[in-house]
């Protein structure tokens, strides 16, 4: 089974757009920086709730940014012609793994050995 890189690029690009949109909805830029556009409340009685909401948003932003970085890396590998090649051992990553997880950078063996 060979990878259809055109389809992969389309899937990754759509995922990238979705992630950027989610970051913007949380009041963050593509780089993960908060813009200050989200109002977490300014009342003294709501300070704890506002802090909790902001903390939750920061965790979500961090997770989304990490996923966006993985997608960007996969797109860079596509551009460089190294998509589907293990970063650790240099062997081809199986097409089924790449289909299931298009942002994979390691083959199953290297991932399981934590290389």
C-alpha cells in the first residue's frame, strides 16, 4: 500500500485550519500566545472562576499548539520528500500507520523503544 501524498496534504491542511480556528476561538495566535481578546471576568467574587477558566484555556492552547506543531512538521516532511520516513532509524514508516496517524515521525519499532 502506497501513500497518496495529495490526499495526505489535503487532510493535514484541513486539520491545520481547524487547529488554527480553535486557537483563535480560545483567544490565542498560531504561535500559542494569548491575545487578551477573551474576557475571563473581572469581578472579585469571580476571581477564582476566572483563574480556573484561564488555566483551562491555557492547557487547551498548549495541547492545540503541540498538535499544530506536529501537523506543520508533517507538512514540512511532505515538502522535503521525507514524509513517512522514521526520524530515528531512517526506515519507511508503514503506510497503515501513516494513514492512521498522519503526523507520525517514527516507525512502530522506534516508537515502542522510545528512540
